[in-house]
C-alpha cells in the first residue's frame, strides 16, 4: 500500500475517487468513509489520503492523478458583435410606447 495523494480539496478528492473507481484501481481513502467526512474532513483542512493497495496499479494511478492535476484550458469565448446604439434606443422607445399604450387602454 502506497500513499498516492493527500487531498485537502473536497472536489478534487471526489474527482480522484471517481477516476480511480472508473479504472477499477483498488485504493483506501482515509477520512472519506466517515459519516461527516465531507463536512469535517477535507473541507476542514484534514486531508483525505489516498493509498493505492496494489503495486501493479501504481503507475496507472499516478497517471490518473497527473491527468486530474493538470489545469484545464478553456477555449476563449469570441465576443459577438455588439448591437448598434441606434437599434437599442429604437427598441427601447418602441417598448416604452407599447407599455404606455397597454397601461392607458
């Protein structure tokens, strides 16, 4: 049994747990099986420690950890062309005229 990671982030601990389960890697996670682990465990600063149980799974577990730890790069959003000011003003004026008409009749 080897220590893979000590996670203080609850979300990262859950992501690691899901990834290891998906790859059918047997592990032991301290502090994560208690009934209040999500509240008093990693969020409170007490790390959840992940131990890989079998030596033959070690390399795959390290690869999974590295893949999860890499920052994900989001594609930059392309800003749409803004509406012309005259169109916004005209739309606002028409909306106000319709509102006045509805309220007075």
